[in-house]
């Protein structure tokens, strides 16, 4: 059944009939599986991959590293809940390694990002430091390559 999820992940516009045709299954079986995935929240949301540089140039995306001091009895959860409530936050991940959370945000300008960091993130109890990285160019997102590259010429070695 994971093949149904993979197909929907690659193109959320596929219908149950189309998926059934691709997989050689009955449409009713695929539709029932999709309904079950939705009910169990394995399918959380259907979305499109947008090249915002083309659709609405001028906005910025930033990845913010956040280090925290986990709180007794709540661990990371209370701070995570505070962070993901902000409308600017597109994604929030608990990480292993040098920092605790990775926060992806979108904003109209770099200034908006910096204001968000110093007015909201940095003031949360338990946040010990942040580091902001601006995404300069997206090459690939969710498996989709934004700029298709022409096939490279075969390199030949002449002796």
C-alpha cells in the first residue's frame, strides 16, 4: 500500500482510478486505501510544489537553527508548540546534532525574518541561541527539480 502513498506524494492530483491503472488494482480498493490513510492521518494534507521565485519573486525563505534547554517534565514539546503556532513557520523539525530545532519560515523580506527571530523565537523561555540561514536558491524540493538541466554531452577522452 505504500506505493499508493508514493504516487500521491509525487502527484497529489492523481485520482483513485489513475492510481489503480498504474498499479493494476481495482479503483474501489485504491479509493478505500486512500480513505483509510486520510482517516489515520497518514495522509495529512494534499499540496503542490510551488516555485515561489517565479510565482511571486521577492520573498525569502530561511532555515533557523534553534538551540534550547529542554524543560523538566515537558522536554522539547512545550517549546515546539510555542514555535509552530506562528504563521510564519512553514516547518519545524526536532534535530540531532549541533542544534535542537530546525525552523523553516517564509517572509516578504530578510528584515521580516530577523524581526521574527528577535521578537518571537529568541524571547521564548528555554531558547538559548539561534542561527539564521537564508535560502539563496532552491534546486530540488520534495523530489522535484526546479530547473531541468539539459543532458550533459558525453565527455570523451581523446588520446
